[in-house]
């Protein structure tokens, strides 16, 4: 699957394989950070719910 870049960015100067790898890795990292943040928020919300009961 070819990814298209419509903006001027340093990744435009990279070969396609490296550019695709960079995009995939940054997406994975972003998703894992989001998952971690969501997990922390869930734990905190559960603590508040248990504390109010």
C-alpha cells in the first residue's frame, strides 16, 4: 500500500520504504501512548467510583 505525502517534509527526501516504516512506527507509538493514557484514566475513574460508594 503506497502512502501519499502532500506536504513538504523531510520524509519526502527518504526512500519509500524508509518513509513508510517511519509513518508506521510513529502511528504505533502514538497508539500505544494513547492506550496507556486511556488505561491510566480508567484506573483513576474506577478509584473515584469506588471511593464514592
